[in-house]
């Protein structure tokens, strides 16, 4: 799995493919390859490592081709395991994201029929199956092949025997077609690969098959009937997906947090108490009458859900559970007809979150997606969708999307608090004012970015282990802060609810080990949090407290204090998150790590 691009009718297909693959590298990769239909036939090139290694080769010349960046699932990162994969005659080439569950059974049958395999991948069976089913029409060969396949796929196929076309199909793995000038169509697994050419896109549904030629696209549904896909006009620009003078995408995206928050809140704070800004069939009545909320997500999105638990329970007085999507999909069958399931994902293509959505529907939940990418699978499958409006996020380690997820839950919590009568008018007015001020608070942290990054570089030094501590909403933030440090700097970092220190983690403390303590001002847990800091320091650990500029007492308790703007305790996670991200970035940079593309990680996790 990872990134796919396909072009038909471009003067230099390889050049367009390589440019698209470079834009898809952020999703994670260990190898790359392309296949171009030339006058001499099908030409395939593969390289291990960065797309640059592929670009350094003498690219084949032709108008039709496909490309792929691979993140290994079956077989090590080698040239032979890199995509595209070909059939025995080297007439058919396939690129594929997803997993073919029954590939071993299919491979054994193909080998018994005389087919010879070159790779360890599950994808190669597709090329040989298409070879067996090809009788002059590539689309029919692909359609016949997919009837035998069990699993997930987003795939694109070319054949020297049908040299004017690409055939592509999708099942639970994203594919999108961009509609460029002159009627030309460009295929990709992610819209960022298309922004250079167009902002008009059609997202494929599960079971869809498309045929792309220099004349345009023919679109078919799962039954093989022609269909007209919905054309989405993206507001993202090509420039928004560029680094814009920043050294890394992650740093650029941290600096975009105030703008992203402003865009999230635009026009929505005035709606609080009237209706929640949801598109789709989910009604306002469905939202306000829910007796329970379950937030389903993975990774960073799950930690946003943990922060949301405190927000929603405090503002709205409704029980909330933050549940890992990968676990919920296997949850026991218990009726949850009074539950609103909120599915959270930046990409809207996270496989476990999509399966959790389907499980939630089976259990009777109403479903609401918090998602950043317009038209993504999660946005289309949920009953309602709330768009995060964070803009394109290229760095693998999510930053501005996390902040906008939390911001979205502030909007939901305040809305439910008003319509359920939990918030007095005065309290609601005060909280809405704080919410509107979040972009300003984030900007204030960024204005002292050099200081924040210097603190991070000095505090973590050469240590290989670190702990993050928080309580209530800051417990999820502690987990998020630790995740960012481990993702991009490869330091072993753990986030804990501070009250759990005595239940095991204290055994790991040793002199000098860095601990980041999240300490909101005037929080109900402040006294016990200060006690927890004392316990750590008594065992030789050094503690960095992230606290408000107005907190005069914290310096007596912590070894070091990083000051951020004062905010209501429940809004503290936003400015604190900006500080955590800047620190993690600086530590990773000092260690010479690959910040935008951490090892072994992918931006969109489209397999279980």
C-alpha cells in the first residue's frame, strides 16, 4: 500500500507520474515504481527508497502510465517487491493499495496453471489473474479478476494490448479522479497528487471501476452500469500543499494552526445553540437527543477524542467514551440505539475507523464524521459530516488537524450545553468568547517559537526516554505530546494520567529523566498535579511544566517552566499543543531525523 497515480494523454507521462509520486511520499513509502506504455511496449522501472532514486533513472517516454509508492505489507522493501507488478508476458502492469486476503490460495492455483511469480507480494496475483482473463478488453479482464478477489484494493492497470487506457477500481481503499483541462482525467489515491493539475475531483465508491483514456473517463458502478460521479471542487490550492519557505511541512503546518482554527470557527460560533454545522442526513434532533456519545478514532484522532470526553461531559453533561476504532470494530453486539458515534479522521480513509463506522451502524448508532478531506470515504458513509477545514496536511505527524478536531468538539460541546440547558447564558457567552480567542492564543505561542524550541532542545538533550503527565482533558494531550516526540524524534516517550504514576511508572524514573507536566491555571486538579510533580522530582527526574504566564507559583515546584497564554482550563490544550509540537519538532531536527516522513509510518493507514 501507499500512493497511486495514473495519467493518460499527457505529453510526458513519466514526468507527471514522478511529480505526483513526490507529492505522495508524505504518506509513507519504502520503494517506488512506474510503468509507461511506449512505442516499443510496456516499460517498467522500480527503485528502493525515495522517489528521487526512481527519478534519477532514464524515464521511458509515453503518454499513458501508472506509478506507485509502496509501504511494505507483504515482502521486504526490495526492487522485485516494489510496484508495478507484471504478468508472465510483461504485457500487464498493476499498482495496488490494500491487501488481497486470499492471495495465497489464488497464487497456488496460478502456479499450478504454469504462472511464474517474481515477488513475495499479494499484488502480483492480480497481474497474473488479469493475464488469464484478458480476451482483448482490459476492463472486462479486470472486472472478471476482481470477482475472484477477497480483501481491499485501490488499483490501476495498464496493458500493452490496450495501450490507450488505464483501468482502475476501488474497494475500501481510496481512489480519486481529477478532471483536468481538455477533458483529461488523472487518477490518484490522494488529492494532493492532483492539485498541480486540477481542483475538480470525483471520489470513487466501493465497487466502482473507471476507464481513463486521453479523451476522459468512463465510470461504472459495482454492477457494471455506467454512472456519473459527483464532482467536488476543492478549495485547497497547489500552494497550500507546498512548503512555502518552511524547512519541513510539519513546521509549516504548526504555523498554520491559527489560520486553520480561524477557518474552523468561521460562521460556526454564531450557530451555537441553534444548530450544529452538519452536512448529510443526520438531523439536529438526532444530535441533541443522544443519550450517550462514543468517539471512535485511531492514533492522534483518538487522543483528540480523549480530550473531547472532558469537553463534552463538562459542557453538555452527556456521558462520553473515547474508544479505539480498531477495538470497537470487534465490540460485542449490544444495542446502542441512543448513542451518537462520532468518527474522527483527518484523511477520512483510515481503515479501522471506516470499519468502526460500519460496526456502529450495525449496533444502531447514529453516525457523525469529523473529517478534513471533502468527499472522503468516511464523509460519504457517515449519516452526517462535520468538516474540520484544516487544509491539506502533508506531514505524517498530524498537528493542525488535531487542534481542529479538538476545536470541533468545543463547538459541539458548547452547542449541546446550550440546547440541553447545562450552560447558563452568561457562562455560555464567556466560553464562546474564549473559543473565538483560540486562534489568537495559538498565534501568541508561535510568536515565541524560538524560545519554545530552545527549551525543547535543552530539556530533552540526549535522553532516550521521556514521560508526559496530564489530568482530565490534559491526559489525552499528554498522550498526543508523547506520540509526537516518539513519531518524529524516535525517543521513547509515554503519556500518562498523572494519578497513575504510583501504579507502575514510578519504577521507571531515574535521575535526570525528562518529564513534561501539563498544568492548566485554576484547574480543579492543580493541587494533586503539583503533588505528582513533587513525587517525580523526589526520585531525581527533571520536570518541565507547561503553564500559564500568570501562574506565579509553578516555578517553586517544577525544575523549568514553559509559559503559554492563560486560558480557561478546558481551552488550555490548544496553546499547549502548539508548544508541544514546536518542542518535538526541534528535538527531532537536532537529532537529524526525517521529520515529515518518519520511518515505518504512513500518513493514511488504509489497512487494518
